[in-house]
């Protein structure tokens, strides 16, 4: 069954700067077209989308640039990334295109860092007046791990049945856009010809009228528990992650409240089925399943359900990975809920720091080459407050020494600690108290090779 069209170019890549014509050399434009780009490489950092050498915005995995409109002329479009340790931005892929007026162009950066591709799609631009009762939807297959897929788009409760798919597509192809009446729908992706082999299914979603959307099927994100990433991209460049309700969220639980004895954790007061039990200070659990939605989490002394230490309500979406940390001194405990980011970068390491040490209102973090004293060096990050996460950052893969000091001072709380970081490795580093209020410790969790 061949109900799709293939409107793409798998681009032969050009590494290096491609120079365009000057404005004076260009022919006169007769109109404009819409341009949109998506970063579909799961192990890539933010990718900058450029027209010639002018940036149209940077975007992270699964997200899009803000839509732009440009004259119907010939341009070279580029995707660049920043790699720590390299002198200039690295050009991943380029595509020369004669832009046609009143068209909408979608550039999907796909493949991998080692072998990137651009999937390019062109369609007539739809202008809505707001009175319509329908919407348009298309789908792009950019998942490197899947073969051919069948796509179903139906009302809730309608199971996939061979012959009812809206299209069958291969990697790099798009299901052409089609009109649908406003209402509730479920998107389902199965292996081609195997409706019983469900690879992805969305939650029930109400689709509103007068809009053009594209769903992009991407590789699995290690930061989430699901097997397929589905990202909804609007014509304006908005991005929405479409979660798969079959995959519950998960959490690691960390006991970081020095001076508090062993602890239990319950979800929604279900003390007969504890999330974690008898957890000692500085101990971290493996990933534990949670319930999607808004739930109450209660920490108690181990075995003492009648004496809650702290109880808080959190909303956690399907597929999310979290870390639930008990922090604070005895008598003032609190729950710190942080997103557990685990998506590595192919060409660098990544670092994620969390200050869970209640003895220190704020600390400075030094990350220096091995053997370098901190005396005359600037901090890697200054003023990491208690109960806060330092913004995630990419770092060059090499050997470092990690040192933690009081904020604004060179008073060492922990370190120097040897720290080797590899490409494709993400380190989640928790700063913890010790029994000595003038000394900190670090707990390092590694994700990656």
C-alpha cells in the first residue's frame, strides 16, 4: 500500500563554511516562504540553524526553531553545533535550496553526529482565517532504530487494524498532511504490516481547529522511560512532547538529610507498598516506578509510618525520570524533586550538579585540569544554592579535578577529587553534608558508556 509521497533530500554533507551570494547579486524576489527546522539527533547538543551564515535560532533535541519567512531566492542552509574544546563551531550539514514563494519548508536534522542527514520537505503554506473546523496533520519518520512503520490516527478506543493505517513510511519519509475534523484522537505507530506490534501510542489529545501540525517520530531519549520520542511541532515552531501512557515515570530516591536516621518513602499514603524502605544517609536507590499524575509523597522514619518527616505533592508526567531527594537538617526536612537528565552527547561529556547540603547556603564549584590549584582560577559555577540544580552543561572529555568551596571564598569544602569524563557520558553530581558541618562530600552517578 503506497499512500505516502517522498519529498526529501538525504543530503551529502558539506563540512566547512559555504559562502552565499551578496544581496546585490541576487535576483529580485517575488514573495516569501516559511522556514522551520527540527533537531532530530538524540546525541547532539543544541543545533543552530542558519540561512547562509545568519542564525535562525538554536534548538535542542526534539524541538524546533521559531518559524521564519524569507524571500523566494536561492540559499544555502546549515546546521552547526558547539563542541567543547574545539576552536570554532562544527558544521554538521548543509543544503542548498531554491526557495519558492508561498511554500512551507521543514528541515529535519537527522541521523547521528557521526553521520548526519537533512530531511527536507516542501508543501503549500496553509493560511488559516480562524473560522475553520478542521486541522491539518502530517508525520515524519526520523527514528534511526525503527524500520518501516504504519501510522494510525483514530478516535480513542479504536484499535489498530491492518488496512486502517493512514500511511506506511520508512526512515526519512513523511506522511503527507491531511485534514481532520476537530476532536479527540490517539496517534499509534506500529511495525509495518503488524498492527499488533505497537511501537508508540499517544495519550488521548483534543486537536483544535485552524492549525497545521507535524508529529516527528524520533529516537528514544535516555532521559525518559519510553522507547520512542514523539514531538508535536506547530507551524510557528512550538514543540510539545507527546508522552506514551504505557510507560510510567520512574524515580531514584536519595537520602541527603544528614542527622536523620534511615527512612521510608510512600506514594499516596500506600505504606503497604513502599517506594523505598530503610534507606540510609547518602544511599541512592535504583530506578523505581511511580504513578503518572499528581501524587503525594511521604518520607517517614524507617518502619514508623505514623511519624511523617515531610509530605509534599508533585505532578510527574508519564515517561519522566526524576530524583526525589530528602534534604535538610533534622527537624526541617524537605523534598527536592529534580529531573534526571540522562541524554548523553556524542562529542562531549555532560555535567549536572545539585546542591543538597543544608550546611552551606551556597557553594562554588571548580572544575580544573588535574594539578591546577584553585587560588587564581575562576569557578566553573559560582553560587550554587542549597536545594538547587546547576544548569546542565557540556564539557570537554578529559581528566579534571573537582573542588567545592564556600561561595565567594577559596575555603575548600570537598576536593580536589579526580574526575575523568568521557564522550557520551553524563555525570549527575550531588553535593552532600557530612557529620562535620565544615566539610562536604560528593556523590557521583554516571550515565553512559
